[in-house]
């Protein structure tokens, strides 16, 4: 099976950017040369990670980065999205860890030498543990510490970076980490989630000022994840529950960026669950951004409940990924067109899209036709959104390679490259070859 697009698609022009994406904690390993982060601590707790694994080795990218650059080049992509590990580049006293910075400098120089544009994410969930010990994202001061970290990185990396994203998926850091307890640091409580989210968004705004000052020539923005909300029925109750869920999980993170306020749903929250907003905060948060990164994987269906504002209806009798997520590509089109209607969006990049599938390797071949089908469906859904006027400039497949999938450890594989974690052997899957063939067709 191949991945194809309509012949007249803008996505088949050379100016449409294609890339692959990873994150520091998920692939790097090399923990002996950095400070501890919240995910190290989380992994060490009983019952937090499905296979009881951790990120101490992961894909050993810290040592194998040179061969990984060759791998990236072999896929024919235009760009590589990576993240900087805050605890790798900054010491506890705020000074630079030059060894850590040199790792990224060498990596970026290697990418640029091959004409691969580096898209750098400053925060992909690996907060230094010493900052968490002082309250983490529940402590307003962490937002200012993030601005200091941003300044250190941008000064050190100079003109090597094509694009900076301040944060990847604030929803996951705030909700999964500080409210649901599924991700590090594992806090549970509705009194935490919105407060953490507000400080993350504040940190984004503060960092945008730093980026505009020290890296004005890079394309600077933020990456948000969206899981479109659909009602179980058209009843008034289910529609209201779905609106609440969409505001709580999706609009909460984008509306402050463009409208300078939270959704009206904030007025329905208990006082103890609301964020601590200080005069001027929203002006800081809604700084102009050069691009918006959008991550999309699936949708969720909601219904009303007598206790909670909404509950999720588990998918049944529908196609699923290995994560148990429904494959529903039309939600991708509808998400993009809806956001384009709601907000005055800057250029959009799809910074993550992909799927976990139950891959097997035989005779050095991974024939993941199910993943190719997923990409086929979603790239066409993206093309539909572009044809309807959404200004999408590029697409990144998640992920370059199989890696540490957070609370699920190494039990789920998202890569278009297979990783044998015992030998660290990389094998390009059928999906990776199909992706490469699609990119080679551009004119």
C-alpha cells in the first residue's frame, strides 16, 4: 500500500513542509549527564508505568544521535521536530550545563548541514525535579524560571533553530500531570489542574518575549493538542456536557492565546478549582505567535452525567489503534475548519499525527499496513481542510521511531521506524518507506 494525495493537492508542492517528530525524555536516555526530572521520579514510583520501565536508556539517542541524523535524512523529510531537555542544559543554580548544550549544538549543526530544518520544542514535559520540589507548575515562580531557561537556550543555540515552540501540549502537563495523576508528577485533584495550566500559559507568554528578543528570525509559537468532542446523542443534556468537555479539554488552552480570556465555562467551576489570575496575566499570555502547532490523534464522545459535568463514552464497534483510540479522520478536518472559524489563526503546522499499532518484525521487515492506512486517511483529511481554506504549512509524523510512551512505557509503538530496545537496531517500517515515497513525489 502507498500513501497518495489528489494530484492538485497543495500538499504535493515542495513548499509544503514534511517532517518527523520526537521528544527528549522519550528517546535520549543519557540520564547520567543531566539533572533528575519529574519523569525520572514518576517512573521510580510503584504502579505508575505499565511495564515498570523508565527513560534511563530509551532509544539511546544521546549516544546514537549521529546515526539518527542519517536515518532522518534517509526518509527525505524537510524538518525534524525535537525537544530540549531543560535538566540537561541548565544546572540547579541557573547556570549553563555546557556539556548538555553541546549535545544539542552538535545535533542542530548536523541537521543544518544536511538541510533539515530544526523545529525545537522548549518543554516536552521533563520539568527539573528541583523545581517540582518547590511546587512545579503550581508555583507561579516556575513561569519565570522557564523564561530564564528560554533565554539561556536561545543565546546558546544562536541561529541554528528554524522554529521554536514554547510548550508541547499544555493540556497533558496540566491535566494529566496535576489533575488526573496519570502523568508526572502524578498529582490528583481538580484544585490543581487549572492552576498549573494558567502558569504554563503564563510561562509561554513570558517566553515569547524572550524568543522575540534573542531569536527574532526563528518562527516562534506553541504546540497544542486537540481531541475534538462529539455528543453521544443530540439531547440537550449531552450537547451541554460535550460543550463543557470541549471547553475544559480543548478551548481552555487556545482561547487565552487569541482572545485573552478563558472560556465562559470558568464561571461554572468551583472557586477552589479556578486558576489564580493576576491583573496583566492575560495580556502576557495572548502575545502574537508566528505559528500554531496542532497535534491530533483521535476524537472523544461525551454524554451527560448526574455527578460529573461530562463522562466519556468508550468507543465500541469502531476501528481502533493499539492505544484503544478511535480512528475517525473526519474529526481532523472538522477540528481544523472549526478552529479556523473560531480564531484568527496564524499559519498552522500539524506537529504530531500518527498511531500506535501492534507491530511485529520478521526478517528485518515491519509490514505495518494498518499504520499506512491511518496516514492515508489523515493526510487526505488534512488535505480536505486545506481545500476549505485552512492555512496549514506543514505536517510532522509522530513518531520518527518507537520510544518511551510515558505511562505505557515501551508497550506501545508509534514509530515509522522500529526500535529493538535490546540492540538499539533501527528498522524503517513499511509506513516509513511509504512516507518517504510520498515526499519524493512532490514538485
